[in-house]
């Protein structure tokens, strides 16, 4: 944590709203993206992000610095998101046709370069729907780690801190999640090719 961030945290703990706004400025986009990838809905993601940032401000006095500020913030975002999903008991999709912002900038999924041919466009859209359905079918514990690792590019250690479980468990869940996703996609593609 840089000294400027430490100063902003200390000022924010004393109620300085301007310092808090500066503190969270660089984390808001990733926080929103995590919420969006887990909820699959822009409005829900906005609500979750806003609610999570209010919680961050409210509980900042409890932040001890044992983990990085960003990890602590993203954990609050993830937990707020999961609470909302459980409350609404909805299954949401993850859009693969929109850029995803992670720590290294934007990332676009590469599907088909030839978007002018109607048949290819229809097939591409169907593949996206298949992937979305497959991700929705994953158990929550696998969906979360895959979103954090593969879509948001978090390290195993950061994911471990965010979901509060050992690194070995994180790696295991990622591996199992990827295997399940592969099997689900295989079944979905077979159904697609039959039609």
C-alpha cells in the first residue's frame, strides 16, 4: 500500500468524504465489473457497487491493513453481491460479448472475425448463449472463483483473501469449475450441433 493511500485511508477513517472519494476512485470500475460478472445485470451491479461502497465507508474504521485495501474492498463487493443474489434468488448471466476490465485493462473475448455474414453472426450469438447458460449452471463457489480468476485476473492469493479460504482450495475450485464448465459446454455444443 502506497503512502498516499495510507493517508487517504486515515483521513477517510476520520470522516473526510473527499479523501474517501479519492481513495475509491481507482477501484470503482473493477468493483462494478466484479458485481456485473456475478449478477449479469447492469442495474443490479450498480446497486451492489453503491451498497458495497457505502459499507466500505461505514466499516473503514475496522480496516486493519492485514490485507491490501483493494482486496478488502473487493471482498465486500463480492459478499454484497452474493447477498443480493441469494436474496433475489436469481441466476444471472455473464456477458461474453462486452469488454471486461481487469487489472491490466480491457479484455475482449475473441469469437468470430467475420461478423458480416448473417449465418456466422447467428451461430456466434448462439455460442455466446451456450457459454452463458453453461456459466449459469456452475455452482456458485465455482462461478465466483472463475469470474475472479479468469475474467478479473486476480491472483490465487487475492482470491483466497476475498473468499476467505486457503489458496489450495481456490486452486481446486478453479480446476473443478473449469472441468465442470468444459463438460457443460460439451453437452451444450452437442445439443446445438444436433439442431
